[in-house]
C-alpha cells in the first residue's frame, strides 16, 4: 500500500525533480587578495593565502532558463608574505571549506554550448592546520561566468570564472604590529564535468 501511494505521488509531480538536477565535479583554483597590509612598512608588504588547487562539487536545479546551485570546495593554502622579504610564512596552514549558493541563467547559446551568468553568496570556513586558533566563517557576495560544452549524452564540460569579496581571515589581534586587517577580493577558476540536464 505504501509503495502504491508513493507511485501515485510521483506520477502527480508535474516534472520529476530528479530530471531537473545536475551534478558537477570540479577542480578549483583560488587566488586571494591581501588579508592584511602594512602601508607604513617599506614597500607595503601584505599577507595572503597562496594560490592553490582543490576538489569541488556542485549540485544544480533547473527551472526553465534559471539554475539554482549549491557548491562546495576544499582547498589547503600556504600563508605567504608578498613585498619586501617575500616568501612562505607557514606551509599548508590554512584550510578553506567553501559553501556557495548562486542563481543564474544562460546569456548566450550556440550549437548546444552556452555561457551562463550567475550571482549569489559564498562562505568560507577557515581552519588553521596544526594550530589552536579557532575556525571562523567569512561570507560575501560572488558572481561567476561559466562556459558549458556538451560532450555526449548528459555529460558536459564546464569551465568557470568567479569573483567574490569577503571579510579578512584574521582578527586585529592576530595580525603583526604595523599591519592593518583587509577585506580580500578572491578570484576563482575551475574546470569540471557536469552530469545532468542542460
């Protein structure tokens, strides 16, 4: 009886939800602006996470031309000093777990391929590997531009450029003397494979 009821409910759905979903596996590179600056010291050195790669996963839901997505990524970064005596301060100490929500739609289509524009919000949970400093979330707006190229069946290749801005990782008490806390711009590039509705 229960199985019959579930079958009836499934048939009553105007469009099966599963048919509107897609799943994207990505390789993500993130580049960050300065997290702390020292304008009064020499040539103005800055502290930031080094650019690095990590795996990402995204689930999308399509309704007509619109697509709502929920994405994650996990990237470990070196902490670096730029300007003056540039170099790595602490290797592999910053671990960022990203959680982002976006809504967007194609702005150009040609022979099955498309370019999609999306906007939303992204949060990063920063953890400090091997240190006792507490983890913290940093949130901010984001926008992205993605190219989608059909491969075969329900598979597509996806490349995406993203831009976001969020509060600095560190508190005023955590940065060295002479430095000022900064809100950093982040640039993201990713490639991946998408399975699902186009």
